[in-house]
C-alpha cells in the first residue's frame, strides 16, 4: 500500500487562483494550439476513461504529446488529469517546478531509484485518489515517429494498482510537428489511436511486453504512414 497522500500533491483542493490559471492554460492556450495549429484525428475516442483511476500510456516524440493528450478530455476532468514527468528536467529551477506542478499538473518522479525509495510512490497515491495518469513508457522523447523500448516502471505501477486500466495510445505526426530539440512548431496532421484497456496481473515484464505489442498493433491497424 502506498503512503498517505500529501496535500501538496493534489490539485482538486488547490487555491482558486491556481485552478483558474490551470484552466486558462489548458482551456485556451493549449486547446487553441491543438485546434488551430494541428490537425488532430482521434480514433476510438470512446475508449478513453471518463473517471479514474486509470493510466494513459502513450508513445513520446514531442513536447506536444502531453498537450494533445490533455486536450482529449473535458475541462471538468482537469483536476484529476496528472501527467507524469522527470523531476530533474521539469523541477530544475523553482520557477519551472512551480509552473510544471501547479499549472501543467505534473507528478514529478526520479529517473532512478535513490536510497531505496520507490520513485513511483507518488503515482500510486494519485491512482488511489482516483486520478488519471498520463505516462510515457519509453521514458523520454525519442526520434520522430520512432518507437523505442518501454521501461519496466509501467509494469510495476499496473501491478501495484491492478484495478486501474492501462489504456495504450499511439500518436503519429507530433514528432514532425515539434521534434525533440526543435523550438519551431510546424503545422502537421496528427493521428491519435486509442487502444483497448489492459490490466496488470502476474509478471510485470510480461505486461510491459504486452503493452508494447499493443502499441505496435495500433499503428499497424491504422495503416499509418512512415515518415522519413
């Protein structure tokens, strides 16, 4: 069982000003970016969860990935949507940490286990509070439109909270719209394909392999083009 939740980790009871800023950011800035600058086609949207606990497991090629995934949900669910991100990058300075945690709403996690502490404990607590995590099993952004091997953490998390469905999501085109290392957004048609939910049980390694195979299957089923 994970440790009791800390007030600083939750967003539901955040101060009104913080909740308003977060709503304005995602409701106006992000949605305008997604709707006006990107052409996003969503396949099987009905498979997205309408409540937590749940985990959205997506491929990761661009900083746009999180924004597009967040825009798929109604704003009423915003307090329960929690992207999972690397603490060493998103909390590098106090200002970045504040914006990342309060406005983006991330759950910062360490890339490596330190001192025996469970780096995924904050994620377990969030799931136990009924939140929806947005997680990238590859760990970090890869090359445009390339899928790399998944980290084992998603398997541990799925087994730790087995009642939380893991919904695979494959995104295509965002790595071309804003690839890793680029600061220039290129308008680009993108496709988001939502898979059937998976549940953690048994071997975490087998779960990760199953999730990775399902992600590849989503891309193949939609006959998505391969960009060179």
